């Protein structure tokens, strides 16, 4: 595993992520607000096809999704894991919701980190709770 911190990668695609420093700072703040530590978080941008394959193979879901988070934490107070995010799905979502791609990336990454932190989105009430945190996260990143 890589050294502790937040790392960005691509798998099977070419993509240059802008604003890494700002995104890292926001993720660390999100984690520390819950009195948790940032362990090793790998954020991997990939294609729809690859993410669907992982969704089917590991989660037994046979459909496209925008993000999947794999919790690799060994200490309950330290957040570690791999977050796979589909750039194709992110771009499509950005167009549908009429937001910048960077903003949708922030939302998806935040969503993955929240899953690593134990938040669920299996009901509409839980999804609403996650959405509130995501909105606050995006606002802090882009409105300060």
C-alpha cells in the first residue's frame, strides 16, 4: 500500500485532474470533522466499462454507477480505502445537473469518502443526509 495520504490515479483512461491540492485539503477537513484520521486513500478515475465490471464482480450489481468505495481501514479511527470513479459518468452527471465537471468530481469523491467513513445511502433519508454533506463540501471548496 502507498504511504499515508490522498493519492490520485487513472486506470485505463487518460485524464488530468485539476485542483488536487484543494480537493485533498477538503477531504482531510471532512475526515477530521468526525475526529478521524486520514490514512491511505487512493482515488482512481476510470471508464464506465471498468467500473461496471468492478460493480458486478465485487458488489454483485450489474449496472453502471459513478463511484465505488472499498474500505481498507485497519484502524476504526483512520480512514483508508480505494475510491473508483467513472469519468464518463461524472461528465454525464455534470451535464444533467448543469454543474462544472470539477464540481461533480468533488461530489463523487466526497460521496466515496463518506462511504469509507461508514455513511450509507440505502434509503432516501440517508441519501438526503449524504447530499447535505456533499453540498457543504462543495460549497467549502468553491465558495471560499
